[in-house]
């Protein structure tokens, strides 16, 4: 008797109920490499617990629900009162609750804080990427707030708390924890924040630190947050523009002669329990990142704000915040790549075609190995940056060296890793064939998400120009970068040749801006290659140097030299599911 037409055969089981952390050798090895010996065991246990949660069927379902039921803006209540609230599916709050509870907003004071937090962000982002936006900004707001110790004393304990308490029913100071957002971008300026037109006017009798804001923000992230960092122009009379390079305003500034782009803290609920004026005009209808409410907001002259940092030094105040959120862009893209490659490797391990498993076919092994190589290089670089953030805390020579390295390595990594995300996810989707193009596979959500981190916190051109600026202004940054890649000198002739070519590029200033992308790409690849040569299995390092640095590579994934150990590369990327 023929089998039922509805019998399901040759379909892989779902990739759930496994430890996302433990199943990723590139990540576990990097954490073990960079963690302090006295904290390594605790860090691993913490990340494994989070990895089991991230790999659970329950958490994966939360991610699906949060994206299928996107947030809804409620500007008014039933009686016509302005409320400016955003409603989320309960799954969104469950995701944020677990992220905050896992310490993903608490890194600046814990041992190995940046390393464990970055690794945790990498793991938990594989569940769902959209809720990572408020997690990232809450984490990154802390160094900016520390420019004003009094403000930091009030807000840092709330932002680094492991308690998630949503809602605008009471002031943040009466909560066990708070979430932060940002309002930097305006419609006329985009990345050029110095073109911002939002105006801050000092409030009379407020002691110089309180202002009223008037303006419009084209992109305001996470508008349901408790507090925001906002850039605005302080208008003054009788003085020139202090500017970012100037030095006119002191820490106790705010007087009538001071002006320029300045950073402000804007709470949603004021200390007396009333709502601050924070008009959400609309939510953006985005390609991806559907669970996250990106908005346009207006301040109408009655919005209360507290100055953070010096007047006219707004960019200088938020610069560490920008570095932290750029690292999260790198981490988020590395996480997307890892999840896409894991799904492809899992699918091909269980799917048969043409007389055998897809994973056993030589050409599929080449594709999987190539994808795995890109993913592992991104992971190694991400975790090296996280360890540098930890080591950069302090005043010693080692801390100064790491800060100098980050000045070049962060924009290089932000440029390159986020650029590689979309082609990796697209090729991984194709490994699933038509199944990968169907929403239920989860791969389309990854693909829609993949371009975003390249845009957030400065697009590719902004990163390339920022790196050129660092090369011109901070010679110690180039020295730190060269010292870092020099630690692998002599280990692989292709890496040595690539470093030599890079030095030639750096010595030629002709047309440097027009070829900035090429330069940044090469710097990122050389940095990745040096890390893999030093730390990765020989098969991984050999494949990377042969293809990315040695030129033995095609123009699409799956074009590695056939003489490489392709099976071991593919097997290394395959998650083990109990």
C-alpha cells in the first residue's frame, strides 16, 4: 500500500534545545583565551546558562512572536490625552527581561565585564536581534553619564541593574532598573550630527544644568525607554562657537556666552511623576528589525533636559558611547553570521540529496567551510575587541596601548564585519534551498536584519573616514595596530606579504580618501588573519590566509582551494544538538 502523501520525510529537525555558547568552538575558545584565570570558570558557567536559554525552543518562539507582532504606537488614550506610548508583544518583554537579568547592561564595573557581556550579547542576539537595540544603548550610556558624576550616581545603578521594569507609570528613580535610548540623528544631517538644529535653552534659576529642548529627531531608538541621551545646540550670545575642537566651556558651563552641540539627558517621566514632553510622531516602517520601535520624536520647548558634559562638547561626551555601540554592531553581525551558518550546517547534516547527505558532498563542504571561515574570523575579532575594552580601563601603559588599538580596530571591524554579514546570511539561506526562503525557517528574518549594523552608528563611509582621521591625528594608534598584527610575524608567509602590502598602502597618501574603503578592508582582514594564525586551529588559519590574504579565492562563497581541509572546517561550525 503506498505511503500517505502527507508523510514527512527527509526534513531536518528544528535546531533547538542546545547550548548556543558551548556549541560554538570559536566563541568558547576566545572566551577561554581572554578571560582572567581567576574568573574563567564563572564566566563560562554564566555564558553556558545563557546559551542553554538562547537555544531553547521557548526563547526561539519568543523571537518569532516579537517579530510577527510588531510594536504599535498609541499617541492618545481613549479620552484624548496625549500619552505617547508604544505597545509590545509580551515576547518582547520576556526577551528584554532575560537580557537584562543576564547582565547584558552591566559591564563597566564587573571583572572581565566587557568580555562576558560581549559574549553574552553575541549568544542572546541569536535568539532575536531587535531587542538588542535598547540593551546596547543602556549599556553604552554609562561612560557618557560618567562625564557628570552627580548624574551618573543617580542613573548608573538603574542602568546596570539586573532588573527589568517596563512602563512609564512612575519615575525611574522609584524602579529597580531602567532602560536608556538615544536621540542623535536629524533629518537634515544624518551622520553629520554637527548639522543638528534641535535647540537647548537654559532654564532660568536652574543653576546652569537644566534646559528646555525644541526640535525633531529623525531616528530615536527605543522610545519606550526611561531616559535618553540627546544632542542639541546650546544657543548663546556674545561668544563664538566652542565647537568640538574648541575649549571654551568648562564643566560647570551653561552661561550666556557658551554655545555649541551638547549632550543632554532627557527622562520620559519627571521626578514628580508627570510625563516629560516627548512627542512620538510615528514609528519607522523598516526592512528588518521589526520587533524594535524606531521612531521620530519632537520636543516642543517644554521638554526638560539635564546637561551631560561640557557645553559645546557633545560629540566628545558621547564618543565612548559610540565606541561601545559600534562594538555591539560588530557583535550583532558576528552573531547573525554564526546563527545563519549554524542553521546551514545543521540542515545539511540532516538533509539528503542525490544519494547522500548534503554535508558529505564536496561542493557543499566548500560552501560550508567558506561560510564558517568568515564567521569564525568575525567572532575572533569581536572577542579580541571586547578584551581590549576591558584592558583599556586604567592609566597604565598597557591600558593606553589597548585604547590606541581600539581607535583603529573598532572602525575597521565595524566597517568590515558588518559588510560581510549580508552575503554570509544570503549564502547560508541558499544552503536550505527553497526551505530557507520560507518565513518559517527563520532565515528570511536573519537576512532582513543583516544590513542594519552596517548602517547603525555610522555607515561604511563614516567608518572609513573615521579611521583615516585616526591615522592622521593619532600616530600611537597605528603603532598599536602594527604591534598587534606583528605578534603573528613569521607564522605565515601570506600574512607577512599582506602586512607588507598594507604598509605600502599606508605610506602612499595620494587619493587616500577615495581608496579609504580598500585600506580599511585590508586592515580588518590582516587583523583577522593575525588572530587566526595565533589562536585558531591550523586548518582554519591556513584556509583564511590562502583565501582572504593569499588571493586563492573566487568571487562567491564555496570557492576555497580544494586542497584545504574543507571537512574539518565545516565540521567545526556544526552545532552539536543533544
